[in-house]
């Protein structure tokens, strides 16, 4: 069974109230989700609070997970990002590095964990991002990883919001076109 | 879908306002209010929801870039105590009532409770001759005052709520439960009882006549334990129209 299929099976058992399956789900995924949350909320105490909220939500909503509609990691990452972004939005903005720096911060040490069968998918996304203009790709990364709004990112970059939206949206369409279906 | 999708400039891609909004939601680039509005729309518009889910799926391999960081053990301990009802009394003992005991719920499911008497709601939904029967319940408080009429459409797997009385539980979430036979209450999700609306949730599949629906008032986002923790404000039994 692939790692993703195993994770989907674990979530199904969580949905039935299986605590052992939930503990295993946590063991397999919490470090990755904590990393995702820390990118948006670098303050550790706050990130830990959000991680806790995320897994309580996962436990409560596991029965809603539908393997036909989303991969398990997409489902988990979406919950983690939504919670972290919501927390981030609930307070004022924090300082962040401009896009020219963001271009260089890509973490080149992925793929080390058993969490996902996304190696190929991740390569496809990176290949697609690589076809974009670097500032456009960096804008997509900053919104995705740092949870920044268009307004905040545009202000940081000193460009009109409309220009930024156009970069990001057209970049995404182009990315999607580049990726295997 | 919008009636008049606005085209964003810039061929050759060509995409409409819904596509653009779906990307924004999946990226997380919206402000809080816009995001909430989009999430509400996802609940009521499956086509839009599918667009957003498509983009979430497209973008999620990016998380592979993020370095894993092991959280401290205290996080798991906190999660465990939060999802274990016995480990942490959610309601102060004084506030506990018969509503909260499993025995009460079983009694309700088996025999019914005088105050939880139901009234049939004269609501009709379109449905072909072969469609499974629509079920209705009026959910009322112990005083018999109806709170909300619920209409369950098995074909769509949705419950339509028509509020009869307004409640204001600021900072709380009403949650819908079903009691089937002798089983403990099963959550059917957090609901809106402030306005007429359709509640869609995968857990609504297969509801049967004779089951009891109940609404409890829970912390924002729903019960942290998987069982009702707050006051049950209305109950009613599902029956065929």
C-alpha cells in the first residue's frame, strides 16, 4: 500500500473513532504540518497552539474526509494552512522578507519523509514553477507559504495589487497547463 | 457559477471570476472576510467547491518543500486530553444536567421525551416517484416551542433548515446530532439556525425515519469531544412527510 493510501485508511479509521489510528496519523504527519504552520506563524508557541487546533479538527472531521475528492495530504495541509492563515489574519501584519529574497529561500531538502507520494507531483509543480518568471513564481510561493494577502504582498513589493494578482493568477494557469493532468 | 463571469485581461489563458476566486482561496491570498464569504459559498455551491479543491490539489505538492519540524511532546498531550472527554470536564459540574448524560440520550432515542414532541412540517420538496422519501422534523425545546424545522432530502444528502425562533449565541456554534437507536449521539456538523439554509454534509447520508435530531450549543467550531458538551436546545424525530 502506498503511503498516501495508508494515510487515507488511517483517516477512515479516525472517522470511526479509532484513537490508535489517530495517534499513528499524528506520528506520521505532525512534523510536516508543524513545518507548514511555522512558515506562516514563525513564533513557536503560537504555531504549537495552531497545531493542536489542527489535530483536534482532524479528529472531529475525519469522517468528512473523502478520498475521492482529495488526497489525504491535501486535506491535512488545507486544514493546517487555513487555521494558520486565520490566526495570522486575526492580528496585524508582521515583517517579512521581500520577494527577491523569497526567490532564494526555497528549501531544497524535501522528499525525506514518508508522508506523501508526492515526489513526482512535487517535481511536476517545481518544473512548472520553473517555467515562470522568477518574481511571478516567488509571488506564488509567498502567498502559499507565508499566508500573505495580495494587498500585503503588493505593499511589500511596491507594486499595484492588480499587477500582483495578474502575475499570480496567470502564473497559476500557466503552471497548471504545464503539469500532467 | 456567476451569471456573468468577468474575464480577466491577458490571453491566452482566459479564465473567469470564479476560477480567479478559487485560486485565491486555495492560495490563501484573501483577507479574512473575503475568505469567510468564499467558504460560505463553498458550502452551498458544489461547482465552486470543486474548483477550489482542484486548486488545493494542484498546489499541495508544494508542501513537500517545507522542512518537517518535530513538535514538542506537549502538543500531543494537549490534543489527547482535548479529545478525551473523561480527561477534561468540558462543562462545570453545576452546569451539567440530564441533557448531557448518555442515559438521557438513550431514553430520548428509545421512548421519546414529552417536551421533545415533534410536529410535522408541511414542507414539500421536488422528488421523482423513485426518490427516497423526504423526512421532516420540527426541533423544539423542552417547553415545546419550535426552534427550527428540518427537512431531510435523502437524494441530495442535505437538510434544509427553516428557523422558527431566533437564538443568539454569540461566540458559539449550534451543532446538529442524530441519535439512532441506542447509539450515542452522532455529529452531523455545525449548522446555521439563524437563517433558512441548506446544510450539506457527507454524514447526512442514510438518515432514517424514527431517528432523533438534536441541536446543542457548542464552542465555536463545534464540540471538541465528538459528543454534545453544551446545552441541548431542541430535539425532534424524523418522519416521512
